C-alpha cells in the first residue's frame, strides 16, 4: 500500500454480523430482552481493526442476500442458503443506526450485494491514489486485492484477521487476484451454489489459468485440443454455463461517493453501546 496513506476501512457487514452471531451466545441481550451478540461482536471486531490500522474512515457495506442480476443469470445461486435467524434479523435492523453512532458510515444496496459495494469503494479509493482494507470472510473478495487494496480475512484465535495482499492470494490459490473470478468459475463455490466445471478441482483450475490466462483462454485451448482429454469434453460442452459462472463470480461495482475523513466517535459509540445494554463496551470506550 502507498506509504503514509491512512486506508479506507470497508466492512462486509453481513459477513461480520453472521460471524459474531455464531461466535457469541445469543444470551447476550439488551435492555429490551432481545439478543445483541451480533452487534457487540461486530463492534469489537471493527474497533480492533480501527485500533490496528488507523483508517481515515470506516464504511460498513450491506446489500441484497443475492444480487438481482446473479439470480437472473443463474437461478440456483444462493438457493440453498437458510433464512436469517430471527434474533439476528432484529439486530440487522438496528445495525445502521447503531454503527453510525460510532461515526462510521453505513452503505446499502437493494439490488447488489455487500461484495459489490466493497469492490466499489475499493476501486474508488484506489482511483484517488489512496488505499483500502476490506474486512470480510468472503474469499471472492480476493479478486479486489492489489498493491493498494488488501483484504482482512478473519481467522480463529486471538491474532486478528490475516492480511491478504497479492502474494498471499498467489500462495493460497496459485493465481493472480484478477484471475479469482475465472478460478471460481472453474473450481466452483459450494457456498454460492456454483458447481464449477465437472472434474476440475482447485489445483487443476489454477494450473489451467496459469497456462491459458483466463476462462476464455482455457475454453479456447480446449477447442484447440490443448488440454487433457478428460477435461476437453467437459469444457466444450459446458462452456456457456462456465461463462455464466464467471459472470456471477465477477463483481459489478456501482458508482459510490467516498466518505470524508472521520475518526471514530468514542463518546457516541459509548452512548449507543450503553443504550443497547452493552455496559462493558461502553465503559471501555469511555476509558
């Protein structure tokens, strides 16, 4: 990242809210008797990232459970995902006002997913010469990684999230960040309902992309009989479907307005935490 640049910290709100919901007991409740575990856990995760990286501003991104264009392109996309648990849904409705009290920004799209918004803020910030950190548990976002954009990827334990730069993407997947959508199209992504190419796993997908550059190059190589016979027929027969998977896996960043520099409002955060029954967090923020 550019030296001396305070990054824009972009939060995948659904990813962190779900992580906190499953990571903390729902017996943690606010004054109204409803669970606040997801709000509390997400606040703690973001506050630690703020302390570690001193961002110029924080924006939490939220969106549709499945982008409209992705469902049109491939109806099974996200089809097997369960509904949001009742206790989490209640907290989701409280989240925008709660986190805005911290001096953070909340961005939402009805048509696109949080991923697309994260990508949009990363692209916009990088275009100004700045840098961005994307805090998300979704590895699809590795496609945004560059010298100016890194991903903070949650991991178990007390070490905090792993920082994913271009070298880390190459180490994990064996491809460049810009090849990640092509990689997903070939390998598949069960969490999104994308089966990928029949008989092609992670290592084979990476090898094909290193040799042929992108999905279009892989499909052209199959037509020229330049791939192993066991893969050739699959690639040729399923070419259109694989192109659909690529379209689904590729972000469509909308136009966004970058937030102004804004430090975390500790007093506002403490008041919001106390109002939701998070007394320990409020005391910590005040101290």
